[in-house]
């Protein structure tokens, strides 16, 4: 019997970048989905905060609801109203309300984040393909993708949570991107996202992984409020986000967003080896 050891991580050229959607490429601050989760639970007379919703952002939306239903505050409210804890049938009912509300909301959050389109153009110039993945489902993406395309953003491939057996942190969406793009090994790809689950997904897929600190869910502010923060306040918040990312097996903590001046330096270590 001959045993072959796993190959060493690639030091060759990057062939593809896989981008998350809300908070990474569109919807600065990841505002749309956060608001929907708060409204869905309110429709069932359960009060949750935006911070509660943001804890699980990036997961498949039904998994997101399932995790929120396990929050101590939600369990306590549910027990008070129903004399029991929420179960899978409650998850189903909450999700049935979530999908149409999400579809209605996210079409208003399709504008690309500043810097995205030049970033995509720069990658294509270098022969690097653009994939995409998301915790949104196919009906949600059927609404969002055409709106984003109107602004000029069309990734070469896009995979959503309902296209695979399990969403993040499982690596299946990244694998689907690799197959559809015709790219291997996985270490020749870079995953870029704005949530902890994005980072876990990329690491589990064996990819270079970059966590954005400013434009997405972890900071969770629209651009006008970010711009209004005192510099020292913003710096402290971004440092805390980097620390959380580094707890996920050490991603490359990237620039605040794809369009930050000089941010490309964060990508240069893998990209420069073309």
C-alpha cells in the first residue's frame, strides 16, 4: 500500500476570489437582513435586538432562525407565552414569514459598496475569476441578483445556501463555486466576507480567507454613521473586529471594505505570485 500525504498549501497564482453578498459586495453595513429578523420575531410577539440578529449573520437563513430561537432571551419569552420552548415547528413558522419579508427588503439594498466594481474589474484584468456565495436562498437571490446587475455587479458564478446540503460554516458553497468556475486546488482561491461564518467557511474550504472589518455585519453601521464616527472610536471598533476574526483560526484581516485606499495590499501576498 502506498500512502500519499496531503499536498502542501499552494504558493502559485490565485485563480478565483469568492465574495459574500450583503455587507461585502452590496448593502453597506448589512442592514437589510438584520432588520428583517427583528421584524419577523416581533410578528410573533417576541422582542429581539439587531445585535441578537447579527450574531448569526451569514448562516443559511433557516439555520439563523434556529440559532436565534436558542437565545436565552427568546427561550424565556417563548416559554412565558406558550409554556414551552420553541421547537422545529416554530422555526418553520418563523422561516415561512422570513423568506417573503427578506425578498421584499433586500431588493432595496442591492447597490454595490463603493470600490466593488473596480475591484472586480482589477481581478478580471489579472485573469482571476469572481465567484459569490451567500446565506440567502434561491428566491431571495432571484430578487437581489437582477437588481445588483442593474448597478453593474454580475459575478461569474453565484451559489446560495439552498443550492447545497448545508450552509456556512460548511464549505460546500465554496466547493460549488470551485466546480462551476473550473478552479482547483482550493488553496488557489480567496474567500472574502464580513462575518464570522464567512471566515469559518473559507477556512474549512482550505482557502485564503479575508475578513472585512468595516463595510459589513461585524461593525453593522451604514456608511453615513461610519463616516461620522470619531477616528479613535472607529479604530478601536475595527481592532475589536480583527480580534474576533483572528479567533477563527487566523484569517487575513482585510481592509475595512473592498474600496479602501491601499486595501489591495491586504490581498497582495497571495495575488502577487501570479
